C-alpha cells in the first residue's frame, strides 16, 4: 500500500515539475531590429528611407553601421554586397557611393535609419543591417521600385491685373540627392514659351529622426488680362531621365472698360436693341438706366442686352450702362434718337403780293427733313430760296414772280430717311395792297376831272381876250393891248 502511495506522489511531483518547466518564458535576445515599415515602395528618381531601430547587449558600444544589398541568391552579409559603411565609406559598392547616408550618425541612440537618394530600378531588393563586425541582424527589409507618379506642387496666389505675383513649384520627395531641373512653360492662345529658371532654392527641415530637403523654383511676373485662363506648366526632371509635370490654369482678377453696341438710331414703332459688354473676371453685374435715373431698367451679368419694342418719341434720350465689379463701379452711356416721319406744320402757305408770290413751308421730323419745291422745277429764273433750321424744325421760303408761276399749284415736299410727306399750300392775296391800289386809282380819276375844268377855263379866258383885243383894235387902241398880251404870255 505504501508502495502505491509513494509511486503516486512521485508521479504527481514529476508532472508538476514538467509543467513548471514548459511555462517558463524564453530568455529575450539582446540583438533585435525593428523596421517601420517592413516593405518600402520608392519611385524612380526620388528617394527611399529605411526607418529602423536596433538593440544590443549593454556591454557593447557600437562604432560602425554597415548595410548590405542582398543578391538574388547567396549570402547577404559579405563585403562585396556592402552598399554603406559609416566607418569606411570606400568599402561601399560603386553604384551606392554618395547616395546613401545615415539619418542619425550617433549610433548610441540605436537608430539605424538610412536614406537612399536618386532611386534607380536596380535598387529594388532586400537589405540587411550589421553592427560593425559584431553581429548581423537576420531580419531584412524589402524595397520595391515603381515608376515616378508623384507630381510637383504648384502654389498659385490670388492674381490681380497689374500687381506682381510669384508662382512656386515644389518638386516631389523630400530628398537630399541630386537637385532636379525645374522648367516653367506657358501655354496661352497658340503660344508655347519655355523658360528655364535658375532660382531653385533648397530648404532643409530637421526633426529628431530625419533630415529632408525640398527643391522648389519661383516664377515672378505681373499678370494682365491676357494671362487669364492661361495654362502654366511646371516640369521637374530627375537625373535627366525621369520627368513629371503639373499644369495649373491662372485666374486673374481684371475688368475692362464697358462697351455699348447697337443701333442708336431707331424708327418710331421699331425695336431698340442695345448691348453693354464688359470683359472681366469674376463676372461683373450690369445695370441699364435712362437719363441717369436711379431706377434700373434691367439687371444682367457679363453681357446685357436692353430690348424695347414699339418705341415712341419719348424713348429718345441717354441710356447709361453701370458696371459693378467687386468694389469698382464704371459707367458707359449712349444717346438714342427715335426717328419719325416729317410733319408739315400749320403756318405753311403762300402770299401773292406786288406781282411776287412768297411761299413758306415749315416741317418737323427726326432726323431733320429736307424740303423740296416742285414749283422750282418749272421756274428756274428770278426765283429765290432760303432755308433755316431750328431744333427739329426746318423753315424753307421761296419767292417767285407772279407772272411766272401761271397759277401752278404750290406743293411742299418734306422727306427724311423715314419717309416722304406732301402738302398743297394755300395761296392768298394781300387785300391791303389791293385797297391801296384802288385809292390811288380813284385819286388819278379825280385829278383827271380837275384837269378838264382847268382846261375849259383857260380856253374860255383866251377866247375872251382875243375878242376884246379885236374890239379895241377897231377903236384905235389895239397896239397897247397886244403888247400886254405878249408880256403876259
């Protein structure tokens, strides 16, 4: 019985001892390395950063960092595969010399990160780290190389016509390798101008673990309206082989003087069409008004066409186009004239006096009408014509000898671009002149009557004297009386 109990106790102790041995944690290795990330994708022409940290025994002081580029087959940590050696740089392969550098040169900080500049296609593969000649870490990191797809960044500030501005093109990648070549290219209306810029600036930014370099170029110019909607391309070339570019479209704030087009002369009952156009960015607000009144007729944007149907004479006047562009106000104006058919006004007519007929024709219309007298076509001699204009009224006067017009009907014809009007003028006699002539005739008749009486008296007197003379002669006194008669005569 005691034998069985002893055996059971011994078996129980053996099992407990075995369980305690399996549960004990493994002893941590002092040699560890961590990659973040373990897989890296780099683009041709840019750079790749292998970010890593490592540990080592406390009694070890690291003095050199060695990186190997592993071959497709075979052992990696061999001298022929060294791509970086911090203590002896000459040991690095020719293709990697001056392309690889530590981001942290103080190895006591346990940072093994390196940057590989000017990435090439044959840089793809696995890499392994070794701490001096003490220990090669078995864990590896892989770099994949892809085509260059990143684009440069073009910074475009707000552009205003007449104000100098600067465009900035920043090359992709924060690499300290070979500086890229940056080219600016303008593409406007049919133009293709290439301009190389030498003012490439390098900026360095540094933090606790990395130091990166930025390459950028600036282009300074004074924008104008012609630059609006122009395309500007920034092209970046790495290692003379890998090119990328970015194109931006410029938006320039500008405004030109407003222009008014349309027919400023319109016939009555016709249609008035006026268009106010302004070239601007952003688009301007346009308002039409008449005679400077504040009440707008119509509001538009960019192109404003004012249309009025069945216009009347009251639509004549000044039309003002007001343009509001941001904080700037501009105006343009035009004067509209409504044309209408001539009208022969009251007061037109003819007066026949003193053997001369004078006719006056007064006509009004827009534009000013032309007055024509058909009577002048029949009487080309001894006629006079005068014309005067007062506002929209035209005064035309003709004088024709009465004996030449032969009672022809006097007609006034007035015409302008709208049409022609005709009117027969009434001919009136000057009655005051006729009465004067009648009085003169009566005076002549009266005078003739008086002459008859005087003649009779003179004849009678002469006859009486002759008889008296004869009688005296018979009495011997003739000579005296004859002498008196001779003296009297």
